[in-house]
C-alpha cells in the first residue's frame, strides 16, 4: 500500500519510508502487487501512477509507441469498440509476455549479445513460436468484426432498415 500525499510525496506503508516514482517502477518490474491511494481521499491512484511511469519512459528518449499508435489509441476513446479494444490490447500484451517468459526460461544465463545473434539466425523457429500469438490475435479480430456486425445490424434494425 502506497499513499500519495498532496505534496506529491509517495509513502510506502510496508517499509514506512517515502519512495520515488522510480521505486514504484521497480515494484512493477519485480512483479510486486501494490496499490497507490490518495492519502486524503482514499481514491485509488494506481492507474495514474502507472500512466505517469509510461509517460516518463516515453519521454526518456526510447519511446515504445509511435505517434500513429498513440493517435489510434486515442481515437478509440468514446468509440463503441473502446471496451473491446482495451481487452484486445490487454490480451495481446499478455500473450506476448507469456511468450517472452517462455523464451526467457529456456535461455537463462544467455548474454544479451548471444541472444541478439540467436534471434538473427532463428527466423523459422521464431515464426513457429509466434504462431500461437498470431492465431490468438486473429481470433480476437474475428470477434471484434462479429461484434461490429451485430451492432450495425441492431442499429439498422432500430432504424427500420432490414438486411
């Protein structure tokens, strides 16, 4: 449990110490569960802290998201498919994390240089490993298309237009 005070200070109730946003990032990197709450109101600020970490990482010079990706994400806010897009992104990121974990478990102790060389000479193997990820992504896109079609049919039906 981390409390955020009005002076922007973050207090870790487990260690009884003030911490920085960098230390919250370390908790994330270490897969530690935590909750950030407003010390005054008790409101959950965890998402805000995570978004702030992403903003700082993106501004640090090695962004993960292009302007086009960010613009496309913004376009889904308020869109009928906003909830589905969030689930789609979450599912794909989790699939990628699972795949990365499997690769990491099988390659413990391998230096980054060797890993880079391995990745360059193993395209067929990587294609096979990515197969499940691609299939899952295709399935999610198919579900999204079906949902759009159903919503369109419902809207047209409400307007008295038949298929």
